[in-house]
C-alpha cells in the first residue's frame, strides 16, 4: 500500500498489527465467562497470587510519598477494563494528570 502514490490495497497487502494479545485474551476470558468457568468479579489473586500483596503509589499534594496496600482486591474485570491501576513505563507525574478519570461500574 502506498498512501503517497494513492495505490489501492490488494488481496495480499501485508499489515503490521500491534497489541493483538489484548483482544485475544479478552475474547478467551469472555468465552470462559459464557461457559460459567470464570466470574469477572473474581479477585485476580485467585489466579495470580502476587496480587494478594498489591500496592499502589500514594500521592499527597501531588507528590509521590510512597506505596500503600490496595484498598480492595483487583478483579478480573479491572484487568479487562484497564482499571487495575497499571500505567505504562515512562509516564511522568501523577497518572490522573495523564488520563481522564473514567467512572466504571462493576458487574455483580
């Protein structure tokens, strides 16, 4: 494909696709939910024990003052909706300043 030359796509045009792990894993998880094998409200620590001791950065007056334990268990739902508190390496400053805060609703 040549955008500058305005050439059309062909049947054998090759694309580089990034980050396909996320939708494949999300589809597999939703299939497990459909089959009754997994509940989105399960704590992530049920499957990944390290989540039992999860910590988050605590900010006071916009300043990083250290780590503290999470206030509630991270769930499978949190992992699927990217609300588990992870940020990409290299971000500077408080994550709330980097992204809009989106209210979420948990399935009960």
